[in-house]
């Protein structure tokens, strides 16, 4: 893989789209429905917009904090006519990492294809097709204050910072997953090397419950890690050490792009989930003193050159 310095440092200041159309097809992990999706390059200042081509009207849903719809098991956006698109987090994580700012996403279902349960296939295909640097500077969101959200024992907070980073802790009673912690500094290089391939996971005891509520209908061992008591049901094992906590980081990278602009802040989370992430993002945007939107050419990035491996402690 040929990685340029600009990829490592995320110092490109201009907006970006993809070079040409990309097709994906698969099954929605919750709906179980077959879905076709088409990523189409878009002009400057277009933003990222989903178009539900299975519907004739009111079918545009912009990636925007005002369109975030509360959801527990996946991330969901809904327009003001009630039309929604869900399980967007793994594609948004890829777009956040590859710094894609303008894109039209045509989809013929309400849920994105699960692919392999990670961001791997989205990332590989976009990298293959290539990224087009556009003529206008991109905008970024800079956190100005410490803001936090707590839900029982779980919490997430963000502090102002010169770069985007996530420190995520998980704590599962199950000893196979157990306690773990991961410190991740966000840029394309670290995303490709550490995060993008980490798959979603669930407990086999929860599968029946989820399905009773209409979730997980398309889930299987090809698009999720399933843990039964303290045993992994996937015969191929884990893809890497710390895959569970890395997937939680991946979800955060996707969820915090739901405002439609790259975000700069230092996040700390204990047992995060989509619900908590969505609440924090909405709270940030509720008060104009919490953030500043800047053109990226006025932004001096912090150069996170340290190797993340050195900063990670496996507490499991
Ligand atoms: Zn996920």
C-alpha cells in the first residue's frame, strides 16, 4: 500500500469526492432485506446525501445532525417527511477516514448492506476507485468546550483538542470480550491499519431477543462475530487482537461523522453505543458556544506521528 504523507497527516484542505460510481450489494443486517447501493461523485458543497430510490418522493436524507434519529442497535438518519436510512455507521466511518465530503448515495432499501460487518469492503472499493480532490476548502467542526453525556454506568465526553482521537473502554461480563481499552488517533493511515476491518459483534443469547424485536434478521457468521458464553462461534476466529473494542472505535468514527463535517476533538468513552454517541453529537450542536466551524485552510493540524501500539493497553 502506497501511503502519502498527506494521508497520514490528513492535511488536505480541500473538499473531496470519489473518482467514479461504485456499486455495493448485500443484505441489511437488521432488516434481512437484499439491497443495492450506488455511490455517485458529487460537486463541491453538496455534502453527503442518501437517496431512497425505492421511493418516488421525499426520498433525500442529508447527513446532518438535525436528521439524527434515536436508535439503539444501529445509527439512523430521518428527513422531515419521516423517510429514514439506517445502519449507516460503517460507511460513514469510511467516508470520515477517507475524508470524503461530497457524495450522493442511492439506495433501494431503508438499510445499508452489512457487507462483512466492518468498513473493510467500503474502504477497499473507494481506495481502488480513487478520491478526487476538489477546488473549494472543506469545513471542519472544532470542539470548544468539554461536553459529556452519561447513561447509567456508561458515559462519553469530548474535550477540545488539535486532532481527533478516541479512547474507548469496554466492560463485558463475558470473559472472552471482558474489559479492554483502546486509544486511537484518527487519520487515514491509522484507520486502514488498525480499525477498518474490525467486525460488529453480538452474544448468541441476545440473537433471539433482537430478532423478536425485528433486529438482526440478516445477521450471520459472515457479517458478525457471535459469542456464545465464552466461545467464539465463527470458526475462522478473530481478525486481530482487540477486535471487539476496535469495532466500538469504528462505530464512534462513523457516528461522529453524522454531522456531515469532519470533527476535531478528544473523545473518551466508557461502554459507548450509538445511543450515547448520538446524544453527545446532538448536545454539542445544541449550543453554538460548544463548537466552531472553520475552513480547513485556517486549521493547523497536530501531527500524530506516534505509533498507536505504544499507547494501547490491553486490560482484558
Ligand atoms: Zn458497528
